[in-house]
């Protein structure tokens, strides 16, 4: 077998299904899944760029195991144990049998797509119109964000006079459907804590809720994979419906790993407030988004912050 300049052997029997060519003097480097990259050894900058992209593509195929909790399980102690384990391990978990109606989610996705398809000035105008309060639209090179920091009752009364006409009504229904789930999760997490953890003073739990819809532009093939928006949530918990194509990564065990979408499930993510109240026992999850190749990726979050007084036992 012939050797390249870097001393790596070429395996001629391996079938190449994708080739990236950089420079003029190349040597084949084979990897798993029979992918072949041609890397220049004359231009160090181009070689580094090719290797970084190669490693990023490998990283895009690494998935982290996320706990999936059935909220209708008759074994409450097992549910609490799984929730505590998940929040200590990587700060997130999926919930199934949550009772959230899929038609409300689909209606919201459809209406938000209509809103984001409007001209930029029209979007800014309708989100800042008289009678539209505590709603913020933001446009960046990476994508668009719509933040709503008012309750479902305020949304119902909002004077929304532009297309899509039903948007505020659907957002109000979306938030109201999360209210019961929000209370249930709070009680489950409270019972999952260690005896030395924090607890609520009683049944006066009153969350402050915020709806955030983020839509990210696709990235060109020449710069894919492109990672965006690395952050933690400042809230107690955040409930997220992921984009069906995925695109979420979390930082766990000193590396970035992908979160595989779970159809029909809601992703629950611990935030900074939860980490502070448990003195670091439960993690605030550091996460980021990978832009899609050919289509937008849209994530719908409902975050809540505990506004009741908490005390340690």
C-alpha cells in the first residue's frame, strides 16, 4: 500500500461516498462511514479548516442519551427519581403523556411561519403597534426571535390588527395549556430534591411565564455545520418543542453532543434559577443550536420563573 506525505496509509478498498478537495497535493484520509477527505499538506490554513470541518461533521453524529419520563406513570417515586437523576446529570429530560394537544402546537407553528414570512418593516410594525404590549420582535443575521412576556389573559385582550389574525389567540391558548403542566413539573421536581435541598413555602406557587419563538436561518453548505446561540436559560425551567429536524446540542462531559428529537415529547431544561436554588445540585444546561442545511429550524420555548418565596428546610 502506498503512503501519503503524512504517513497515513491509503485503503484502496474503501468506497468513497463524499470528497472534499482542498489544494493541489493531497493524500487520502479514510474514516468511519466510508467518507474520504482530500487534505492539502502545502497550505496549513486550508488543512486546518478542512480538519475542523471534518471533526465538526463527526461531532454532528454524536448523540447524548436523554431521560424520557412518562408523566402518567403510576410509579410516582420512580418518576421523581428519574427527574432528579436527569437534572443532576445534564440538566434536561423529555416528558411524554403530558396532555398537551398537538393541534395547538401545529396551529402556532403555522401562524408563526406566516408572521416571519412578512417583510421586515411589517413585522416590526405589528409587534410594536398600539395595544400590543410586552411583545418583542428581534431580527439578527442568524434568525428571528419573538418574545411574549405576558399571560394568556393579556394576550386574549391584545389589540392585534395584522396578519396572521389569530396569532395572539393561539399563543394565549398555548400558554394556558402549559399552566397545568408547569405546576405538575414544579411539584415533581420539588419532591425529587434531596432533603437538604430547597422547598416551597406551600401552595402559593405562582410562576412568571414567557413564550419565546426562535427561528434560525439555514446555513450554506460551504460553512455548514454552523453553531449558534450558546447559552443557558435564566429561568427555573424551560419547556421546549424542538424543531422536527433536531439541531440542538448540549455541553455535557466536556464535549458538545446532539439531542435527538423525540416526536410528541416536550424537552424540559433546567435553568439558572433552579441551579441556584438547589445550590448546584441540579444543573443549568448549556446548549446551542446547529443551523439547518436547507430549511429554517424553529424552537418554541415556554420558560417560567418561580416568584414565590423559597426557603431551605
